């Protein structure tokens, strides 16, 4: 089955710890994205990557880092510098180019206390 | 700055009602407008609209774009409890790659 997987589904961390969220896709998509969703808010873009070994900051990149070493994988690290990391994180992918439809993973709910 | 505004932010209707959700946008270089349905987890794609005045339809859901007035509507007829979800509207960002999302409309359909 083709799709996007994110793990874990729920993640709990203590303040001051870095944490890495996994995102894998087997759709052979070139582009991948990370969004953050807070209650009552739409999705806000953290980082995106159009091709392997290249990525760009989105609107709220501060306190986050990413890597794109493989086409299938786009992990997101939430660092201790992120002031308010508790949120729902969604990963997405798309073919790229002028095909704007994005496919989303099931999300990771991160709680930092 | 690109902007996507959805209204209403929330809506409660009875099963069988018809609802209209609105999405207005301001973007530097319009390419398309997308609608997604989000039921607790992953948003799922509904429609992508690029041409003004052409209705896209899927069962009880339909959507149309007005490029002159810079808005789109999503209609759901004969609503069912399974239609309860957050409906998100998005337009491609100026970079052409990521999507700018509105805050969504939370729809609750009661039996």
C-alpha cells in the first residue's frame, strides 16, 4: 500500500529535550513538507523539501531542524529552542511541479511538559 | 503577504441540511485552490480548482471558484453525521510549492 507513515502517534517529552519525529513515504514523491497544527488553527508550514539534500524554511522554522538524506524520508527534530512545542505535527508529500495536491500522514501529537 | 480566510469558523447543523462553507484568498500569483476534509487526523483531499466558474462535484459535495471576486465555496447537500469534520481551504504559496491554509471551518452535523 502506498502512503505516508508518521511515528510515533503520540510522543511525550520533558522540556529541554530534543525530539525527532519520523516521516516516511513510498509514493515516490519528490516534495515533502512539515506542518504544525494548533487547536482552532489551520496548518502552518515549518519546513519543506523539493528534492533530496535540499530543504527550505517555512513560516515557523525557528526551533526546528530537518534533513532529507533519502527521497523517502524527511525527519523533523523539535529542539529545546522551540518555545511552545506542544502541538499536532503533520507530514505531507506531493509529486511536485504544478501538481499541488499534497498527501498527508496520520500525524504525531507531541506533548512537552 | 498571502492570506486565506475561511468562514464561518464553526457551524452546527441538523442531518439533512445543506451547508455552504466559504474561502476567500489574497495571493500574489494565483495557481489553484484546494479543499481538504480533516477528521481528527490526516487531512484528505477533496477538490482542486483552477478555473473560474467550473463546478467540481463528488457525490453530495461540490465546489466552485470565483477568480474575479477571489473566493471559493464548498457546498454539502443532505448532510450526514459522517460529514462532521474540519474543512480546510488552501492555496499554493508564492514559492509555488507549499500550501497556505486557512484556519478551517469546523462542521458538526447532529442527528
